[in-house]
C-alpha cells in the first residue's frame, strides 16, 4: 500500500469574506491519478494552489511528504500573461528552477532537456517564437513541456484541457497516462467528465467541501 | 550656427551642461530598465503615484539639511518606501485595491510635502523640489544619481529571473519559490531608489518621466525583455540629450524639455514603431485586404 504524498487536515481557505474551501480532509496516495471535479467556484483551483504552496490555508494543515521542488504545478493558462515579451525557450527553461534557483546558470544539459521537452509535446522548432505568437493548443503544450522539464514526482494540473482541440487533448492525455505509469502522483482539475471516466482511476468531487472522494466509478455514479 | 555649435558646443563649452548630460546618462541606465518592468507589470501609473510620495520625505530632508542631495535623497527614500508599504498594507487589510489606496496616499504626500516646504522655504525652493534643476546638478548630486544607477543595475540583474516570472506567471513562481514577497519588495525598493535619483534632476512632478516614457516607447520597437531594456535606456538618454539642447538653444526650462523630448519619442514610436505601431498595423491590414478581396 502506498502512503500519502500529500495529506489535507481540515483545510479551509478564504478570499476576503468568501469561503473557498471548507474543512477538506483526505490524502493523495503516492502514484495515484486523481481528477478534481465540481462546478465553477467549487474550490478546485484553490485546492491545487494550496497543495502547490501558492496559497496558505486559513485553517487546517497541508502535510507534504515531499520537498517544494518535487511538486510541479500547471496554472490555468488564463493565469499566465501571454502578452509578456518572452520566447518559448525562455519560458520552458523556467522549469529548471529547482536546479538553477533564482541566480544559478542554465547549462548545456538543461538546454538539451528543454529542447527534448518541447519535442515531446510536439512543438519543437518554435523555441524562438514569442508567447503571443502561439495558438491556444501550442501554449498548453508549452505549459506541459515546462512540467516535463521540472521532472517532479508530484504533478498538479489546473484545467489542462480547457478549450483545446481533440488532437491536443489526446496527446496531453497520453502524457498524463505515461506519468501515471511511471509512478508519479497526478492531480488534475477538469470539467470533461467523459475524460475523467476514461483516464482517472480516482476522483475528488468538490463543492467547497468534499462531496465524495474515491474510485471514479463510485464518485461519478449518476453524474451526466 | 555650425552643426558642432548646435549639437556638441554647449556640452564642450559648459561644465553644467556636461554634468546635466552625465546625470541623464545615469538616469537612463538606472530608470530605463525599472520603467520597463513597471510597464510589464501594468504598474505604469503606480510609478507616477510613488514619485509624488517621495516629496514629504525630501521636504523633511530639506528642512533639516537645506538643498543637500543626500539629505533630501534619504528623506525621499524613507517616505517613498513607507508609502509603498502602507498602500500595500491598506489594500491587503481592506477592500481597497492597491491603485486606489496609492492614489489616496500620493495626493496626501504631495500636499504634505508642499506644506512642509512652504513653512520654511520660499517659492524658488518649492519650484526646485517640484520640477528639479538638472542644470544645477552638482558633484554631490551626480555621485548620488550615479551611485543609485550602479546599485540599481546590479540589483536588477540579481533579481531579473524571479522578476520576469513574477510578471508573466506569478502562480508558477510561487509554486517553485516561496519568496514572492521578497522579490516584489526588492523591486519596489528599486523603484523608489530610482525615483529619488530622478527627483534630484527632474523634481517630484517629473521624476517618473525618464522612467515610464522611454519604457512605453520601447514596447513599439522590441519583443523581448532584454532588447526592451536596451531601447528604453537609449530613448531615455537621447531624450536627455535632445531636451538639454532644446533647453540651451531656446532658453526653455530643462526638466520639462527633457520630458517633452521623451514624449516626442513616444509619439514617433506609436506612429512608426515596428511592433504594433499605427503605420505598421495599417500597412498589415492593407496587405491582408488586398490578398483577400471581399
């Protein structure tokens, strides 16, 4: 039996007066592949940010059995300023932060790994383009390339499939399968229930508090 | 008048013009890059608000030490940092957004500064604090402005990587590095420091001129942060040079002449810039319309 890699102990999060998460408890087992589902405003993104260390809980505890550098977080693409004057190469290299830190250099080996990551997601050759020159699908592939470079045992994905074409969804779903097969822990917030049924063995249904958490077939029984 | 008399003579003949030009160079090197980051963080107007926040501190420095650049500089630095911290704290503790709370603080700061100077100084002192006197920059001011530019360049190079990430993808930065507040504070410190330098030359009302106008103009010429910074520095220095020349030949006040020169560069960039300038966009739309006749 795999122990938990991240555990939540009655965590609550507030934005001003609004309660975004209310007393959520549970654990993500090492090597598990979990979908976070729920309506808009149910707290899915908030929960991912909490686990990633982007937000701090107002109450309760987040217990991580891994270092900060062992968690890779994919923000919603809307949270990234795509007008920012930055090339694809520079953007993907941020994935080497755990190795380089804020000041360290980026060696030839890391650059080669970054190029390989771009190739894995199928956008090799776009390295010199600006972020504002990418299509929505290409940008999402770029976010996944940065995750690959991070090479973390725990991967958090916030709406990885929002507004993408079928081919991109299929390619990125294959990546998630490969991560799961390699024993990485993956948690993804998403709305596409068909995909959840196909891809994710575990599901956490949120509505600020936990509605249900367990095998996907049980959690989604009766859902459309 | 020969070309030499028009473009070089004033600087060759007069020490005060040379010192003013060196001050412009230092300001361009220090403030240009900071302006680029302010613009990229969508904080252009915040720089303006913060520049006014420097005034009450500079006024206290003036009351204690007279028109000493170090006294006013230190006072301005303390006041600017206090206002930046207070505005941030008020917006975190209340529903007020940071820009609104800054607007409140900067108006109060400006009024307080003018009031403080008026208690002891005369109208001329007040004009000096509000609009600066770059032609009267002495060696002490020059060392201060040059020192600030040097510190600023080194510090910005050190925090460059987290700063870029914080602008572009703040959530990701916070997930890989828990010190987001540190980078943000360091950057605000650099903004205030460069405003103190700008204040020495251009006064509290125009200190932000060589920070924001060149950075905004640069957006029309470059697509990446490095080139943006280079263009901003070049435009800032060219504005200083042309403004000083105009001020010399046409007997104009130097600070406003410099800022107007920078505004001129911005206007030219908006019209002709190759990255989204009006002419460029017009030409692109025209060629698209020709290719797809409806």
